[in-house]
């Protein structure tokens, strides 16, 4: 038993929603028809749900995002270097008094130990985030290949050892 007949309104809605960039399943849901029916109507109208252009745009966005992460990773390393340099530079301090407001400004030859600790923590965080960004974009196939090559080398080494061992008595 077939469902309700396809109408001109269905054709018009498919054409309009397709023109808005909706996919087959989204159109089917919007007009309360099956995906198969939407595909048949689209074919009759000469419309395609080819996602090639979408795929290309998605890949371009991925490349752009990877470039931004690479730039950010470098910026984080620069930040870490600037923070580290502050460890050995004169440091300005300001103290605002207690109940009685007064201000005292002074400069120390280097930051206090507590401030050096904070600088090192901040630099460490910047380096860590930079490394994480690099790892995020690392090729996972490289690690798999290294692992496979390591296992292969170990296996070849074991085979070589067996072949070069002196024969046991009675062999």
C-alpha cells in the first residue's frame, strides 16, 4: 500500500528547501515525507544532494583551523619565553596600606620567590598548551607506523638471534 500521493506543493517545497541548502533528510522531515520520496522529487526536478562543495568547504575550514592552532601554539611558546625572562628582570611592586590609605611603590632587583613561582607556573601552562595543540594536529598514522616498525625490528632481531645461535648437541 502506497502512502499519500505526491503533490505539486511537495515539489514546490522540495525545490524551495533545497534552494535554502537543506539536505535530503532535513527536507523530508520538514515536509513529512520519506527520504526516498524527497530523492525522487529532487531527481524529477533535476536537483542533486551532492555534498562535494560542502565537503570541500569543510576541508578548507579544517585547514584554516589547523593553521590557527599552529599560530597559537607558536604564540604560546613566545608567551612562555617572555614570562621566563621576567624571572630575572627588576620587578615593580605597589602596596596600598590597610585602613589608612597610603601607597608605597618600590622596585626589587628580581621578583619575589612567590612571584617567580607564579611566573614559572604560567610559563609551564603556556608550554603545555602549545604542546597539546601540536599533538592535536599530529598525524596519528606516524605513531602507528613507528610502533609497527618497532615490532617488526624486534621480530627480525629475534629471528636473527635464533639463526645465529650455535646448534645444540645432537642437532
